[in-house]
C-alpha cells in the first residue's frame, strides 16, 4: 500500500502504488432468504438496518426499503454523520472506530457509542483479524437481532434481498426493481456506472497523485457523459421503468453538487446537465424517497471526516435551497439569502492579513524614487489577485514599455501549513521560472529579491513566518523595493507615470469620485477581495461562518449596486471596478469550492457576471488573465486547505466566461476533449 510522505495516514483509504484509490471488499456476505429453513429466514421484525444518511452506499438500502414499503418489517438505526479519526496521523488504528451513534438522532439498542462495537459484538476478534491493516467498520449493516450476527455489509447484496426476499411483508410487493427480463441490461449499465460514477467520484477524491486523479476524472467524466446522453432519450437507465440501476445512480447524484464537485474535485455540476437533473427530479418524485435524503448530514460528514482532503474540517454552508431539487429537499446546513450579519467581532481562528513592509512612492520631485521609463520592474505572478490588479492598470495605462514585468511561476513551494521554525525556514516565496519570463538576477525564489533589496529581511521576522509577496515594484537603479502593497502600486501606475504612459488620459481615481470609490473599495476589500481569504483560511467553523456571512452580505450589495449600471462608481471605469475584477475572475474556478464561498457562483450573479465580461473585453485586460496558473497555484500551494495537493481539472471553457478566457489546465466535457489527458 502506497502512502505519500506528505500525507502519511492511518485509518486511511487504501491507495495503490500509483496513488489510486482501491475499495476493499466487504467481509460479511450471507443472505436473508424467503425460506423457513434458511440460516437467516425472512421474518418481520427480526432484522435491523444500520445506516448513515451521509453514506451513499447505505442510502441505496434506505431507498429500496422505502420503495418496497418495508418500514414496519425492517427496523433502522441511523448513525451520526461523523466518522472520527478517518485519515488521522496518529499511526494508531485503535483510534479509528467507525461511525458514531448519536443519541440525538437515534438510540442504538445495545447502547453502543461507535460502530466498531457492533462489529466486535457480532464477530469477536474482528478488529484483531485485520492485523496491521486498518479495520473496516462500514455501513450499511443488515443485522440479525435474533442471532446477534451481521448478515451483510455489502450494499449491492442488501438491496437485492430487500427487493425479493421480504415480499410477504412489503406494502409494495409487486414492485420489482430487478425484473428477470432486464437483469442483463441492469448489470450491463452497472458495469460502467459503478466504476465510473459511484466509485468513480471516490477515485477522484481519494487520489493521492495527480496522474491517478487525472485518469480517474477522465473515466468519471466519460461515464457522466454516457449517462447524460442515455437519459436524454429515455426516462430511466434501462428504458421506461425504474430499476435497480437507477437506485444505484441516484445517491451519487444527490451528493454531487453539494459535495463531490468541490470536495472530490469532480469539477462540474449536475445542475448544468439537464438530463441528469431531470432524472433526479423524477426519482425524488417517488413517495418516500425525499425522506431518505439528508443533505446537511451528507455535507457535514464528508468535509468534517475527510481531514486528509480538508485538513481544518471546515464545513461549507452552501445554498439552503439546492438548485433544481429544492422542492423536494433542503440543505438545513446551508445559508439562506439575503444574509443578516450580526455585529462583527474578532473570531478565534479568523484569518488576519499582514501589513506590507515596503511603502515608498514613486513621485515627481521625490527624494528617492522619481518616475523614469525603464527604471522600475514589476514582479508578479498571474496566479495572485493582488498582483493581477497591477497588471490590469499597467495595461490600461499603456505602461508596458515603460515598466517591464517579470512573471513568476504559479508555484509557491513550502507555503507553511503548520506554524514551526522548520516550516518557516523552508519557505522561500514564489518561484522564478526562466521558461516563463525574464529573470534579471537569475534568482530561484522571491526571497532572494527581498534579501537583495533589504539584507537581513528574513532574520527581521524572528520567530514569525516571513512574507515574500507579490506584487513587488522594484527600482533597478538602486536595487531597492519601492513598494509591495498592490493598492499603493496601482495608485502610482495611475498617476505617477503619465509622462511615459501611452494612455495618460485614463484616470482610474478621478478627484470628484474619490470619496465614493474609497467607500465601495472598503466594502469590497473587507467582504469580497479579502473576504474570500477569510472564508478559505479560517481555522474554526465559527470564524468561517462569520466570514461567509459578511462575504455574502457584501456580494449582495455589489450585485444590487450593479443593477442597471455599467460601472461601480459614476459612469466610468475606476479603481473600484479594477479591484473587483481579479476576485471575480477567480471565483468560480477556485473560491467557490477551494475557499468554500459555496452559496452561488459568478455565473449565478447576472449583474456581476455582466460587469466581469465587460471589463475582460477592454483593451489589454484579457491578456493579463491565466486561469491555469490560478487553479494550479491555489490547489497545489495551499496544503492547509487542500491536503492532497491534487489540482482539479475543471472545464476548459467555464459557463459565463469560457468564450473570453480558457482554462488550459481544464478539459472539455466530451470524450474527445478528455482523451488528451
């Protein structure tokens, strides 16, 4: 079993030598039969189903129980949504005990606290039998209360028993989800739905190496496309009637947009696929099915339990009304709009942005730094939103010849995910890449530029983490950093270099609008520009919840402000618009899922989408955008948020902006587009 050094885990999914997820076999494979002489004969009241509403494999058993009308025949105990110590780093398997029993949800008849107790009760020595491997304590479990034994913990076999062996007790005995005449077709469909979709999402999410993820997402998207095409021509996977094939597909789809698209990086939405969305709506229209769904359990389970993917365990709120299916189910964990924000207080675990250290200005008649063409160099990464705004202003002012640029890589190696002297010493800032752009000093990392400009800079931080940020406005004459604060740099680019600018008449901060620009910019900085970081870098659920509320309050204000107007302030382009654009460019590809802003996408905000599109079509602006650098940077660098470092592929042409900017790291939602991976 391969366990990468960056993620050495116990109670961990099984990973092969290529970094691919391998699902272990179930151990209990007995059967209930409609025969009085069977070891486990079908009897009303004898069997109990143990499930978690969070688990898709358990969900299918709840669905068949409801469709067949077996609620009075087969009791259910619903576990909690927590799977504690799954993927912990202690190296001690004894800390992993499976699903918890929550007395606020259901009382476990034996008084057990965790599922491992049920397994050990039914099969003494079960944990020890796994030796040095992590034991498996999964749901569903079909438990024989008379013999106090586990009949089966394999969902595909439990649903077939519920379909056929309890008909004498079923309210809907005539319902046959696996009719003889369709058995071959059902198995044929399952042969690609299971590996490509049901287990396919896990192969994407649990991949520990980028090639393993790439292979999994390619196969997964191919299977999704196949299902979408099939269901566009018929209501069910096997024709005109619902079968077990549909029962197997549905639990994956209901979890898809709330969890898999972001958490497992499957990177496209079922709500954007009309045939699959219509299928979900038809399925949810069956009596009893909505009652088996608990989206808030689903969301909390995955994000809280899978700490090797989501290290802080922050659970995104998402929309309370899931798009397309809110008439059937709600996400009680979700956020309702409009947001009412309580008085803001500092929260434990809240992200605090550090002030910049270099604050000099280029100005005519200045003592140290005067405007001259060719004297200053701008160091940026196209991945960074703060650096991006400087590139935009440079393009709009026509300063490309006067102020050369060095583009750094998207890589930010060893960005500390833990607070320790060793982690701080290993951190060197953004990486230079000679294949991308000019590197005048032949530096490897940005810390070298900072140290050149200010000897002893790293040491000046003492025991704190040093900062090596972009943008940097560097004076090549004095070999000093003028400024590394983006707001100050764009102000200089706007006014200090007019004598050497190709578009000196462009004024992004006109005197008569400054007060209003500042007011709007403050709202956006606190709630949107820095607000997304406060959501993504929060280390407690309370800090995240507070940041998310303030973020969406600000987004709603800006969306409302743009109703019927082209620009945020007055009737012309200003700094307010420039400050909004880099955040919105990154919103759907990164912030919605990686930073868990989660409630809506840019494409769902018509006024902000229109504004973003308008700015992108201004001369020189689209050339400053590199979506692939953006995606690769955030997901690869920020291991405190994305534990595996896997970078989601996403769509090459995203909804809303795909005709203007492409994600070269992405893939097309078609078999041809995916074949390149």
